[in-house]
């Protein structure tokens, strides 16, 4: 059963469209597997939408009422004519399922990620990572595959690290995580996840990891490798 | 994909929040656009939403031209996608909000990262029915009698068929061809299928 | 269905094709390339209408059938993939499927009769003209049929069933359950005013 969900604050930003694409995708993937969050999201969207188109709420945005009205008066009729001139309609294309293979195993890519480009995959030990090329500067998103018995050396985070389990399971000091779990960690966390039977994760992190065990310091490049 | 189980409670609450918004009217306009490309209905809808969208956009984009672009793109998507709106799945305001938020999201991404990848419709689908209409393609041989001997189609093969050679008209194409509103075509299809089932029943009796 | 059966390669595809129907396919998997080479020197192959929406729970009314096709044209697409055009010569029922070492499947098939293989020189005015318009507006479709038999009401009806946007399980029923009469009523109630 899914035990880890995004915090309400995060869902709110998601609904408002304020999160970067990587985190938005993480929440959408989780919501696809989690009926509870899906319902929270649709109820919140309804409320936010209702609010947005109410007059009272809108007064907040008025910067310079008069100039706005002038602009509007000129542009709007033009715009309407422009728009209705087109007889195009957008046809909803059937969703095309995409798959990705890691170590000879095929996984279906969540629909949310289907138009995102994947970089080449790189391997180290039992880990395989494909970067998701979202171009979000210090925020890096990846598909991370862990072979059975593989794990990530103990580390903390300077920024945040999001893991959404797409398939399989892993565990760390605080317990077991399963498919659909949404695990958001920040700098105060320190963990050493291990996957007994292998798993595939969607990960988002905004900083290189900071390894805490002595020997792993030598392996520090692994941090930027994994996340 | 999305169930959007809007509880009665929420709907009631939001209705209280603003009795100024005439939801049935908004739905009717959207429907008129979907059914008959009704320009008058679109003008009404535009007059209701556009000034509000402009004000919201001015809050997010200091640049006037960009805010105008949000209005233009949102309303133009409303015009082109009205048939994807399903009033059973939620309010018209929710749907237009989704369209507006998606346009804004893609534009911000374009400005900040210079990326024109338009990811928003994947994150927040505007058409709930997309997955339903394509359900015939999922999981091809799931419960086939011959499953034991023939395995599922390779993905690439399916894509090719879907993309190019499934020589089938879409409902939209049929509507254009028959010069009828999409809604009429849909109900004709439904009626025709209903009649068929009756005929089959008679034969079996 | 007491005709002798033939063993033919089977290509499972979600494509509904009635006699005289033509479609284009892209072939790139090794086993299906092998199928094409067998088919072009032999007796063609069978497209097995394949889709999960076709209900197989009802064992009695279900029939495994396919479209027996000949390869009538081939070409290399821009991306180098083999493209073939196939034309359905008749419908067949499929039994006892086996597969070879390349995982290409073969089935014993025997001819089943269907109204769409009968040619009737009878004009069905509006369905024909409407279909002619569809062809003229869709180049891809138009190119598949250099010779359109628009004065044959069965041919016209079969093409309509192929291109109408209805689910494959319904199309399937026009082979396993419904006769010409039902098919005609169905298409007419959609197309005609």
C-alpha cells in the first residue's frame, strides 16, 4: 500500500502551476497511482478555479485599472475575430505507451514523462541512471534503476531529493517503500536505501549529494552521478 | 486516467463561494462551441473569461505582451478544444482554469529555460477521455483465447499502426465530412450502435 | 466451412479488413520480414484482427477469424523501413496455431463466406457519393484504391465499415454476428440524413 504522499503545501503549488516540471511530473505520477491524492488534487483544482474567476479575488491583481481596460478594449475584439477565424480543432491523440529497458527488463514509462527526452544511460555497480533532459539548471531529474541487492551509499542532501517508486521496492532505516510511494527528503535526512528485489525510481534532486561515510567521500562523484 | 471524483460537498461549497458565476450558462456556451462552432457563444465566453485571465496573467508576467499572449493562447485553446470538455467531469471554470494554467506553465518554461516542449498537457491532461478512446490499444492480447500461442504486439509495431495505417476516420473527421456538429455525429453513432444491439437480441431470441 | 484448410503465416494486428480492402503496413521485425518473404513467394498471409476490446468471454459466439491477404505492392519508406500494401482476398477462420523458431506463427485456416466478397452491381447513391468524397479528401486512403468500385453496393458498404470510427469489437461483430442487412442499416443511419 502507498504510505508516502506529497504534503498539502506541495499539492497546492502543483495545482497552481508553480512547481518546476520535474516536481510537477513527480506529483502527477504519484497521483496516477494514488486515488486519495488524485481526489485532493481535483477538489483543490475546482476550488482554485472557482476562486480565480471570481471578481473579488481578481481585484488583487489590478495594478493600474485604467490602462488595463484600455488595452483590453483595443485588443479583445481583434483577438476574438482572430481566434474564431480558425476552423481547426485539436484532436485528442490516443496515448502512446512508451517503454524503457534496464538490464533486459522492460518498464512502461509513466504517461507524464512520455514526451520528455531521456539521456543516455550510465552504469555504476548495480545502479543504472538515465537523465531526463528537462533543462532545469541545478534541478536534475532521472530514471534510476537498482538491480536486486543494489543500494545507494549513505548520504545526506544539501537540497531536496524526491524519489517516486515506479516499480519494485526498497528500504532504508525508516522502513519499506513500495510502488507509488512519494518520498521527499531534505537536508536533515540521512539514509542508505537498499533494494532487495530491484526497483525503478523517478528521482528529482536539486543538489549533489553529500556522502557521510568516510570511504564514500572518495566516491563523491557518485553523488552527481546518481541524482 | 483521472477520475476527478468531485464530491457533492465540494461543488456545493464552491457554489456558495460565488453565486455570481453562472455555471450552467458557461457549460452551455462551451457546448455550443463544441457542437456547432458557435461564434456568438465564444464571444460570450471570451467576455467572461478574457479580462479575468488577463488580470491573473498580469500578476505572473510583468511584460504586457506576454500577459496578452496568455489570454490569446488560452482562449484560442478553448475554441479549438471545447469538444474535449466533459461537463460530467467538472465545472467549466475548472476546465478553463486547467487550460489557462497549462498555457502559463509552458510559457514560463519557455521564458525561463528557453524550452518549447509544452509538457503541461501531459502533467495536467485537458482531455479526460483520451485514455478511454484509446483503450482498444492497451494490453492487446490480455484475455485472448489464443494468448498462449501468440504474444502481445511489440510496442513499435503498435505505434506504427496507430500512427499511420489505422485507416480509420476520427469522429472529428467524420463530423467535418458529414458537415454536422460533432455532438450530432456522436449521438448518431450511439443510436446506430443501440439499434444494432436490439437487432442482435432479436436474433438470439 | 467444409473447405480444405491451408497453413499460412499469421500477423496479429488491430486492423479490420474485409475482402477487397487494402492497407499499408510497415514491416521491420525479423520474423515478419521472414513472413513477407514467405508470403510473396507463396500464398500470402493472414491478418488476425486482434484487440483486447473484443470480448472473448462468450465462448460460443466467438470465432477466431482473419483477413487472408496478398501483397500487392511494396516500397522502402523514407526511414528505410519496408512498407507493403496488402489486399484482402477473403475471410478465414483460424485454428491450431503453432510457431516456428523465429516466433512467427502459422495457423490452419479455412475460407468463411461473407457478404463483402460478393460483388453486386447495384448502386447505392448517397453512400457511394459520400464515400467518393472521403477518398478525394484523404490522399493516403485514395492512393490505396486506384480502382474504386463505387457502383458495387457491397464494396461501398465494406469500405465504410473499415473507415468508420467505431470500436473494433463492433466491427468484429459485423463478421461474427451481423448480416449484410444490419451492416447496411447501421452505416446508413450514420451517413444518411
